C-alpha cells in the first residue's frame, strides 16, 4: 500500500498524531497490564479466603474486573454444588473489609453456575474505611441489589458504542445481537491464566480506580509483606505435602527411630506454620494443617510412649524377683505399654507396626500376672491367717462352754495350718514363720483347754446319767444296785476338774448324790437285816413241829405260837420221866428260851416284837430299844 500526499504539513501532522496515538496506546496498554496483574492478585486472595472458610470452597472460581467505574467480582462453581449464598457473600465482604482503602467504595459481586450465562445471585458490598481521599479518585458507582436474573439481565444490557472505553468490548457480549445479555466478567482474569492474550482498553478513570484497588492491597505495607500474606507460602506447601506423605511414612516405619524421625518432621513442620500471621488469608489453612499434623504427631507420640513403657518393663523383667511390690510395678508398666497400643485402630497406618510388640507385651504381662497371682495368693493366705487368729484371740477371752472352746481351738488351728503351707520362695514366708511362733502356743493352749472342757463335760454328764440309773434301781427296791450306782455317780462328779467350766455344776451334784448313796446303803443294810431276821425267825419257829408263825415289816415283828406247839408244851412235858423229872419246869424253860430267842432277833432287827398265842392273846411285847 502506498500513501499519496501533496501536503507536507498534513503529512507531518499525521505522523505527529500517529506518534501521540501510539504513545497513548502504549501507556494505556501498560496501565491495563498492571491492572490485570493487580486484579489477578485480588482474585487469588479472595479465592484463598473462600477455600479456607467455605466447605466446598475448592470447587469455586473467582474472577475480578473493572467495568463502568465499578469493581466487579464473579464467583462461579460447577453444577450440583450446594452453596450457602449468604456465607459466600459474607466471606467476600469480610475479606474486602480487611483490606486497607481510603474511602467508602462499593463492589458488585455475582454468583453463578459455571455452565450458566446468567448469575443467580448478586450482592453490592460497600467497603467502609477512613475517608482520607489523597488520590482524588472517584468512588465506585452504586447499584441496587436484585434477587432475580431477569432484573439483572435488564440492567446488564450495554451498547459498545455507548462506552467505547469500557473494559468489556464486543467480545464481552453473549449472542449475536448488539443488545445481547451482558456477561460482566467474560474477559476478567482467570486464576488459571497468568497472562492473557487480549488487551483490555480501560479509561483513565477506571485505571485510577484499578490502581486504587491494588493500592488497597498494598497499602498495608509491613502487614502485607509478612509470610504467606500476599505471595508464595512455602510453609503451607511443605505442610500440605507432609500431610499427604505422613501416613505412608508412618506405615513404612520399621523401627522406633524411623517413627521418631517422622514425629520430629511433623513437629518441625507444624512449628513453621506458626509464623503465618492471623491477618494472612492463609492463616485458616495453616491452622487446619497444624491440627492435622498435630493429630498425626499425637498418634506417634502415643505409640512411642507405650514403647518406652515396654522397654522399661523389659529391663525390669531381666531381674528375678518375688517381691509383691516389684511385681505390681512391672504389671503396671506392661499395662502402660499395652493400653495405648490397644486403642490403635486396625485401619491405622501404625497398626502393622505395633501388632508384634503388642503380642509380645501381652505375653509378658500374662507371665507377670501369673507370678503376681501366686504371690498374691500367699499374701492373701497370710492376711487371712492374721484375721482368723484375731478372731480366735477374741473368742478365747470370752469362751464359756465346751462348744465355744472347741471353736477357739479349731480357729487357731486354721490360722496355724494356713501359715504352715506358705513356701520359702514366697516373700510372705518370713512373716509367716514369725506368726507361727506366736500362734502355735495359743493353739496348744486352746486345744488343751478344749480337751479339759470336753473331759469335764463328759464326766458331768456321766455323773448325771449314773445317778438316774441309781434312781431307777431304787424304784425297783434293788438297793444294792442303787447304792452302787449312787456311789459311782458321786465319784464321777468329784472327778470334774476345778479348772473347767463344769466344776461348779459338778459340785452341786455331790450333796444330793451323797444323800442318795447314804439312803441306798441304809436300805441295803435294812434289807440285809430283814433277811437275817427272816432266817432267824424261820429257824426259831421251825422244829420237829411248827413252833410259831411270824410276819414283820418296818413297824415291828409279830409272832404267833402254833396250837401244835402249845399242845406239845402242855402234853409233852406234863408227864414226868427220868429225863424230865419236872415237866412243868421244862415247859416253862422251853417257853423262856423261845421268848429270849425272839427277843434277840428283835434286838438284832431293831424292831419291836409282839408274841401272841394261838388264840390271839398277847403273851409277850418288846418295844424297840426296850
């Protein structure tokens, strides 16, 4: 193409104007490039806040642009994501309010589904800050909130010819019509794109507004240059990487040292996150990572603590002991090692690491439990023996019967037997031997006393039984047997030991038993006398003829001469003969001899006697003692 001109001045002016136009375009392009970079930084900052505070924030995409003197923010997300609209707008408002600015400004925020052309929610946010307008820049325009997309569509129809300097050119329009529905952020910077191919044409006014927005982000000075506030955050990147790797590191650990190394990395990485200030948009993410890393570190720490208890228990186990206290201490250590390991979930990355040790610890604990059980049994036996001996001693002071003394004896015997079986290998053996020295004499004393009481009780009861038998013979008038039993009963009662509880009772039997014996002996003597009296009477009253008949009882003797005897005296002795020259004298003498014989019998029997003739006439009387 050729340029034809005959006017040099026109050509000069044309070249000058072109240079001016080119300079203006270059300056404008530089400003737009700066604005794009600042808007990208703002969008990234807001993106991090949404990611940290909104549950599904990782699927959100945020873009920023300047249009019609207003800062516009678009938040979009995939279809099917459940969104808390108020929470999203609140997060954006809090983030914008925390950035320093110089005047009250308004920002338009839109929320839409990625595949949709129109937003389903909009919010105008006013940024209120100290009003020190040192830049002379105009504030953002004001737009009323609306609730439906139709209203937004009617307020979003803009003509390119109406605003040739707008940040959104014909390429921003959706559809083929000049009045198509406006997409407010169609060409806004994408978080995934650092440099855009198209240049935005921004009016000087909006360039000032854009620069003011970036100044808002940078005016914090020192605060914004703190770690993880505006730029890269290696601490979070390292922590996030370790968060993903820690499970594998813990799973692959083969020794306590390797596990300790993982724990130290977790603690160091977590400590590095503490440098991130609270005003950093990464602070929430840092806190979450610290919590996660701390939880992983706690898992390892729990296992390491258990392993240390296991090591201590193993060291103690190498030394043999029968001490109850030492065995209890070892048992406690093994339990300290086992309990934390038992809480490890089978799905945990540490489960395979702790299982062999847990099995070993359980076996060792079982061994200690058996030893402790054996020793505890001997100690329990020792303690039980003490308690039994205490009861025996108490009962011994108040025993008042054979049964109670037998109880004391058996109780002491239980205590002695319990102590005697404690083996020399038991720590309770020494104390058991000392107690045996004390308990055995007490047992012997109780045994002897119980034996004494048993013999006394037996004697007392025998005396009573024998006396009852004597009484039975008395009822049968078997006085000889009665006297013998009374005598035996009396002697048995006298044999009851004075040291026994039955002595007093036995003493109370002596008097009645003596009396019983005396009476029985008297009866025996009387019986014997009567038997002799009967013999004597029978002998006296019997001859060639029956001389007399008799009866006697305790009141006296009654003798009655027979008619035959009387006739014999009268007839047989009436005639004289050489052998009996004087029959009358002979008859008198014979009667006298009979009377004397009967008198002697009466005296021997100590009974009165009365003699009657055959006719019943009293012929002789002798009173007792007469």
